[in-house]
C-alpha cells in the first residue's frame, strides 16, 4: 500500500503553522481534491464543475475546560506553495455524511452542515486518493462527533457496519495517524480489549451480538450487501407483527376511548363552571379596583386641600400690607425730618415686592386675583411715593442751587479770584443717596426727569462760576504788546514775555477741570449710574453713597446727563482762548500742549464729557492757529508782484524769527501742530521765490542762490534740532547748489565759449575716430587749435579777471563771493584740465598754457 498523506508529518506541520496563534492542535491532515455537486443527485457534478482543485482537509480541536471544540479546516495552496486557510467548519454543525454512489471508486463524498442548508450554493464534493484515506477521515470525524460532540451525523451511501469492521481491521494503524494524546475526546478505536469500550463506534456488547449474528450465517466479508437485505426483510416482518398485535388489542383501545370521552365531557363541564366563576371574579376585581382608585383620589385630594390651606395662609401673611407702610409712603407729606422713616418704609416695600417674585413666590400664584390685586395696590403705593419723592428732590436741588447763586461771596469778584467749592452742597445731597437707591429699584423711570432737573440746576451754577472767574481772570491779567503780523510791517520784537497769558489759561484749567471731573463722578454715583468710577474703591467723600455694583454700563444715559450738566461752559473757555489768541496767536501752541496734558490725565469713563470739552478747546485753538498760518501765507504771497526784485526777500529772515519764537512755545503734543505750520509756510515761501525769479530770467540764478543761502544761514541752528526744518534745510541746500552750478556754468561759457566748445567737438569725434585722424577733420586742425588758444588764452589773466567780474556783478550779499569764486575756480580748472589732456593727446606738438599756470592766475585774483 502507498503511504497515505495522513502520515505526512511535513503536511501536518504546515497546517499547524497556518493556524498558529489559535491555540488549536491538528488531529489529522490529508490531501483531497475539491469539486462541486448537488445533494441527492446521482452525478458527481456538471461539466463545469469537473475541474478539481487540490486542497488539504485538517481536523483540529481546542480544549476549553472540561469541554472540547472540534473544527474541520480547509487549506488551499498559495502561489508560493504555502498553505493558507480557506474555510473552517464546526463539527458540532455536521448533520450528514454522504458517499457519492455515482463514483465507482467510492472515494468521493459530501459533508452537510445544518447551518448551510439554506444557502443557494452547490455542495462541495471531496475526492480522496483511495478508500483507505476516505475511511480514515470519516472514522476520525465520526469518532470525534460521538466522543466530543455527543451525537453522530446521518451516514448515507456507506454501511456503518462495514465502516466499523474497517476500523477494527485497521485499528493498529489508525492511532498512529490521528489519535488523541489525553484530552476529552479519547482514542477513536480501542487498542485491544481494555479501556476503550466507551469510545468505539459500536459497544462491546453490540460487537458480540453482531459476531454471534454473523456466526449464524455462513458468509464472507463480501456478503455484506446480502446481509443488509436480509436485515431489511426481517425489519419489515417485525413491523408487520407489531401492526397485527395492535389490531388484536382493539377492545382494549375501545375501552380506553370511552374513558377518554367521559373524561373529556367532565373536563368541558368543569371548564364552563370555571369560566362562570372567572367572570364573577373579574367583576369583583374591577369593583375593588374602582373602590381603591376612588379612595386614593379622596386621600390625595384631602392632602392637597390641607397643603393648599397652609400655602394660602402663608400667602395671605405675605400679602398683608401694614397700614403704617401705606400711610407713610402714600399719605404723609415728604420732608427732610421724615427721611429716615421713609427710607425704612422703602425697605419694607421692597421686601413686600420681592415676595411676589420667584423664588419667593411660585409663578403660578401670580394668576390668582387676590395676588394681582395686592400687587397692583403695592404698585400704586410705589408710584405715588416715587412721584412725591422726585418732586421733593427736584425742588430741593433747585432751591439749594438758587441759594448758592444768591451768595455773591462764593464767586470771583473784582481783584479776587475764588475757586468754587461745592463740598457743602454734595454733603447735603448725600443724605438722599439711600433714597435715590430705593427710587431706582422701585421706579427706574422716575430717575430720568430727576437727573435732568439736577443737571439743569447745577449747570446754571457752574456756568456763572466759570463766567465770573474767566472775566476776572482776563481783567486781572495785563497783556503785553505783541506784533501779530510777521511778514509785513516792522520787524517783530523777539523779547516780548507772554508767559502771564499762558499762566492765566493754565490757572483756568487747574481750577475748573478737576471741579468738572469731580462733579461728573459725583453725578454718576449720586444719581445711580451703573458705570465704573475713576477709583473702584471710591473716595472718602463718597463713602455714604451706596454705589450700585451693576454690570450693565449706562454710558448713553450718563453722557446725556453730563451734556446737560456741562453744556454751555465751553463758551467761557472759548472766550479765554480767543483773548489769548488776540494778544499773541503763537500762544495757541502752548495752550494746545497744556490742554493735551490735561486730556491725558482724564482716563475714567465718567470724565468723558470733560475730555470732549478739552478736545473742543483744542479744535478751537487749531482753527485760530490755522487762520494765523493762512494769513502768514497770504502775506508771503503778496511779495509776488510780477516785477523785478533783487536781493534776499524780507520774509526769509523773518521766518527764522517766527520759527525761533514758535519753538519757544512748543510743549507736549503741540509739536505736530507746529510742524504742519512749518510745512505750509515754507512751502509757500519756496513757491513764491520760484515765481519771483521767473520775472527776471537773466538774474534768476543769483536771486535764488542768495535767498536759499539766506534761508540756510538763518535756520542752521534750528534745523539741527527740528526734523521738519532739517528736511526743508536740505531741500534749500539742493536748490542753492543747483542755482550756483547753473550760474557758474553760464559765466564760464560766456568768457571761454570757443575753447570749451573745441574740446567738446574733440570728445564727440573720439567716439568714432582714432586720435591721429582728428587733426585732419574740418574745424579741428592744428591751425584751428592755434586760433582758439590765441583768442581765449592770450592775456588769460584779463580773461579770468573778466570772468570774476561777471560772476559777482549782480550779487547783493558779499558774504557769498568767496564761496562762489571757489566753486567757479574748481569748475573752470576741471574743464581746462580736460581740454589740456585732449590737446596733448591729439596735438602733442602744440604748446598751450599748462594747468599749473592757469591755477596760479586764478589764485592771484
């Protein structure tokens, strides 16, 4: 016999490697051929399914406590020849084993699993190499199903007795191939006669009976089919005998049937009787349930009525309004002596109103008529009290302010400036701080007219104080005489002291800016604006003010009240600014810086309107100063009269005086204001100089260089420390250099035009011709050179003296002559040196004056 693949250890090892990590062990592995067929068909498969595929079937088990699980695994070959798992079946689901009878070799079989019956897939047919391999696999599967699973599948197409006989005959080979080694399954076939009876397909007693039965008949192993047919015949005979016995016991069956009918009748009667009692019991149960339900409802209703009674008693207690409360708030007259009693009554009223709000009162109670009526009564008391209190406070504020205004000693008088003091008025108002606190809570809308009345009364007082102070301030300050026109008329005096005017303006701000800020802060605290104050802790003077610590900012309402409080005060500040501007317009610069400093110190939200007041004053100063700058520009433009003008224009040195004076007033943020003025005035100065120079083109360069030189000389010191002036200084320097260069070039060419034109022609021809070819060109021969040298360089000292005379002929500033002559000498020497080099290169045999000789002549003048 050829060696079976079931004995191939390499095959079993390959299967174990394929399932590594599953904690299962291989019991048997064997090679098979896979094809497809159909259950109950007499054919192995259709033509399309005849193609068999090589596969390996392996039986594996997994121990799990006292139980074991068995699996049938199908492996296929990969492209590299290794095994990989294709299918896995649980043997506990194996329901049928069918050997295909149409295969004459008997080596083809099918395995049916109960969980795959409903799948519309043709069953798989497995073909073994020989019957021994088939029997080994089937015996192994049946043994595991019996021992491990506790049941056997249905076997079709092969005699189980024949399979048992084969297993017994090959019992010595089977354990070597796929036996268990310990475990729950045990050996498939007993070895010998000991210890294996319980693990065989057929028990020992059954085996002995089969042997005795077989010994009755004389037949070999090949007579199994005849024996099977005989057993079938005997089975039919036994069944026939059983039917005959049943027929003989007919009378016994009849007696049993009669007893059953009698019992059935009695059972039916009993069922009707029980049904009747069941209906009565159901009715009784329903009645009992109804009684219990009514009883529970009554009990719950009683509890609810009791709780409602207690709640209503509490509600009536909360709704009770003391007579003293209503008489105090609604009936009694309001005056200062009864302030404490009114404040205490307000506390009680607030507590009573809070009793109507959640969580003190459930929202559903608000729909009760009694609650609504009591709430309406409290609202009437609240509104009546708020109206009376507001009217009293409005009258109180107006009367207090009127008494202060009638006291003339509190205002500035002739020869005496007096700083306003409102501390007494504030202390009187603080007594009503708690009352205002209650008013805001009780009726927030009542504060709006009260705030307007307070601001209106105090505004009259503040305006009169500012007016009297500003009038006395101007009357007590002696203004100096200052010339306000800078670019016309006599030269302004630089030594005028206007510091007393700036001091007067500073004193005005020192007195009233803190006062206005304090009034704004007191307004926000006293009249209960929910805004942040300059100091979160408040000042010592405000300790009596119970400040609301709300989170909502009422900035819009506060700004409106601040406008009512401070509106109109700016007019008296404008009067001081206008007064200072008339004395000296440049005071706007210093006042602008002082105002900016005070603005930076006001950082609180309540001082916002004071910042607006200071900002309006800055705008006023800016407008006045811009008007002064525009007037200065018009004065400069008047010098452009479209007539010939020479020398330095008067507005150039006067601007230097103006700039020096303006820098004395610069402080803080006024730097930008001054720089803008510089740009406007200097810009029109340069434009005017250009326009004036166009009226005399012959002396244009001299006019420009003199004026730009005067501009630089007068602003040299200021340009070193003022960036804006430094920029215009450099611009004037560039214009000066351009005018000098053009004037010198005109003078040089006027005196030595033929000489330098001859040099220019040589330079032009050297671009396209060789040096030795140039002496043969028309106009550039040696004879032409001698003529040019004779006409320009014979008596060169006289020619240069004439050039010097031409250079300084129309200059009005003698200070510029040395510098201008130095520039002219350098320019002339550069041009002559270029001519000398060209002449020596093109005309080496010709003699011309050397550069050194010309330099000596220039230095001698």
